[in-house]
C-alpha cells in the first residue's frame, strides 16, 4: 500500500502492520500507540516476543518496558490482566492445522 498524505489527512495503521514513512517536505507528525482492554493482551505478547521492535523508546529502556508496563497495569487496573487472560482461555479454539483446513475430513476417510 502506498499513498501521499495531504495536509490535514489522517492515516490509521493497524496493529502489527510494518510501515515506512518518507516525508516529501518538512512536516510535523503526530503519532500514537493506543492500548485498550481489547488489545492489551496482544500488546503484552508483542512486547514479550519482540522487544527489539518496540519503537518510540530508547533502546536501552526496551528490556525494562514490559515489566514497567505490566507493573503500571497491575497498580492502576488491578485484576485486568488476569480477567482478560481468563476470558481468552475460556474462548480458545483448538488450533487446526493447515492440512486439516485444506483437506476435508471426508476425503481422508475415503482415500
């Protein structure tokens, strides 16, 4: 996806989308990473699995960011992480392999 953003326009980049910005002229950019109850577990997973990819934080602070963020959540929103993890665990769907998605069970029985 490629575009030219004009003055006053907004671009939303979904979570997990790699992107690159090339400024064609001097400008001011305002960015924000948004964390809500709907995506906080994914954010925590991302920070745990890919701390080197977290932007907007000096590289020497990245190893500490996950624990600092988790501590702040536990202090300011007690029980939130545990409640969301329990909800996620209740709604977990068993993983289906790519093979099972490609080959219907009837074909395996008749083959």
